[in-house]
């Protein structure tokens, strides 16, 4: 599941996810498009929002090519 799929599944906009993790909507958009990679700190915060482990998000990137 990609970052965008997880976000949509949670019913969040990019702006809402950004607020939840202390980032900007444009940065979330860049993560979703694969133009940026998340730091370990951001991965941890994203995992907390999505209720999964940071490793789950990393595994997603290996399959989907983002984050």
C-alpha cells in the first residue's frame, strides 16, 4: 500500500496528514510522488498516524517505489 493509499484509506487530505506529522502538504505530495524520501523521524511519525510500524512503511517503499 502506498503512502497516498494509506492516507486516503484513513480519510485524510495531504494537509491533514502534514499537520498530524508536523510537515507541509507540499512535502507530503513530494513523498507521495517519489520526489522525496522520508527521514527516519518522519517515518516514525507517519507510522504512528497510520497505526503501523515504520518498517511497514519501508516495506511498502520497496514494493511501490515511494517514501
